[in-house]
């Protein structure tokens, strides 16, 4: 049954978190993957995204690995994961799946069955052509509203280019486009060159 059909069956105009989770539980894969894509709740409508390309996944993995190393050495209270749900505290109709999230380790206690993180300090999206405009215009604005978020990082999939917003800068945008450009996230004792994020891809 499609998301639209399920809305019609329940006589709903849109899903809140509870209805969305019930919908996901009807999908065989309990992680929220069905029909080869990721399910997100955007504006109360479940959206099934297509599978990521190999390049998309490698870029996200590169960032995750480097962040994990920095956090493990300097911030044991924080950790990083890929492909995780994000809970917006003020909007029950917005439950996206971010490519990379830094979160507080304490949040894991007793929450194995939850689908969404609440303590997101960094949110990263790798921009696919099919969702690029939506991510930049809509998701970025909602991520800024997350109370603990310190950094938002959007990485282009098809060119070596990153866009960075931080709370410390008043959410002013910084763009990185030269391979040697250094991206610094001081709250996480992390820095890398732009080219490091694209290692092992065709753009390297």
C-alpha cells in the first residue's frame, strides 16, 4: 500500500510521528527502508527516496569515518552515525533521514527501538540532483531550528563543493570549492580538506 493510499484509508490529510511510525511498521524492513529507498516524513507526507548512488554513499562514509576518529579522541560524549532519523521538537510532521548526524551518546540509553535522534549537533546531507532544491530550501531551514544543532553541512554529489552553516557564525554560509580548502568544526576538534570528503570517488 502506498503512503497516499494509507492516508486515504485512515482518512488523514497528513501523518504525525505516531502515524508515520505505524506506517513504517507495516513495511517489512523495520529500519524504514522499503521498495529500495528511505522513508522520510516531510510536511506530514511519507516520502520514499530512491537508493543513493555509490558516490553519494562514499562521500557520506568519508565524513562519518573522519568524524568518528576525531570524536573518539576528543569528544567521547558525542558519536556519529549515517542514515538516521531526526526528530524536530516543534514540528511533528517533519521526520527526515539525514545522511550524517553527530549526536550525544547519552541519548542512546534505553532507546534502541526509537527511530529518531533528538540531540543532533551536526546534520549533513549529500545533495542528490533529485532532492537538491528541496534540501537546500526546506530541510536546511528546519535543521537550523534544532536547538542543539551547531553545524549544517551540505556536500554536492556531482562536484567537489561544500556549503557550511554554523550557529557560531549566526548561520552565515561558507562555501568551499577548492580541493585544499579546510573545513573546521571546532566543537568536535575536527578539520579536513575538502578533497578528503571526496576520496575514493570519481571526483578525487
